[in-house]
C-alpha cells in the first residue's frame, strides 16, 4: 500500500475558516480577489454525481470562469458532468485555500487544475515560482489522496499582461510548465498541454485566440476543448495508486 503525506501548508489552509470577501472587480487588480465563498450557493444546490456520468471539476481562474459564457454548447450533452469553479484574478494560493469546498466536497471523478498565470502576473505580489509550484502540486496531492483523478493543465501563453505590462511573462510561463509536466510524469497524473496548442513564436497567444493576449476568444476555447475531452478520457482510464 502506498501512503501519501499531504503538505502541511495545504492541510492548514483547508482547516482554517474561510473569510467573506468582496465581489471581484470587473478587471484584474493588483490585489487578487479571494472570493472564497463565491460558489457557496451553487455547491449547496449541486446534487450528488449521477452514476455513469463522471463529474469533472474545472478548477481555475478567469480563463476557466469565462469558458461557459464563451461556448456554452461545449458543456451540454457530454458524457461527463462538467462543473466550472473558476474565479477571475485568483492566484494559486487562494485556489488552494478553497480547494476543499469547491472540489473535494463535490466528489468529482476528475479535477482539471489550471492555475499559475495570475501568479506570474503578480496579482498578489512578486512572483515566486517555487511557491506557485508548491500550491499547484498541493492541490494535486489533495485530490489524489481523496481518490480524485488529476489533470494538471499547462499555464496558457502570455507575452504581456495588459493590466501589468513589462513583466516579460513568456519565459516564466514556459519554465513553470516544464516543472508541472515533470511533476505530472513523476506522479502519473495527466498533463494537459494547452500552451503548445495556443502559443506563437513570441511566447504569446496566436493571433485571434485571445481578446487581450491572455483570455481566450471562442476560437481559443475551441482549440482547448478537444484537448480537455481527451485528457478526461485518459484520466478516467487510469487506475488510482
């Protein structure tokens, strides 16, 4: 039998009380909105997973949050029950803090974690690559320990942030993705490489795939959708270890 030691940081965060937060700003701000109780009502109303229809929680930020509005047809009539839990502007540490209520308490078969771009954008302070990786891998380990299959998504491309120019995010995103890919391989998690499908020669989004260089257009999401479908199918076939 293989035992997993959960990061102390993750356990401490999930055990701490969640504080009420203000509604998110319409655009990203220097202080990333926590928005911990945003999905409280939806979580309470969500029924138990239906037998034969695996529940897939999409954990993320504004890229995940904007997906259903951009292409609602993608989420209808699928063999999986997609549950979106994205909050705009969030960094990985805040996503980890709400992971219990927005993922584990929903009893999904699979979680797809898309996190890190707002860390690179310094939405909550200077970017610390080691801390970001630690937060993302903590979410993955928590999910695995609760019997949830894990999809680790690459951070999507960004050559510049319109709300915080001059950070040169392209190489930072590439470096973080290399670490995520290596971690996923080491732990036998599915690695979903959105970045390779979306990136241009300048480490930004290809023309027409993002409305501001960061957030996908419908065309961008439609490139991501079959990749997600394939990753979910692969994850469901994996045996939990």
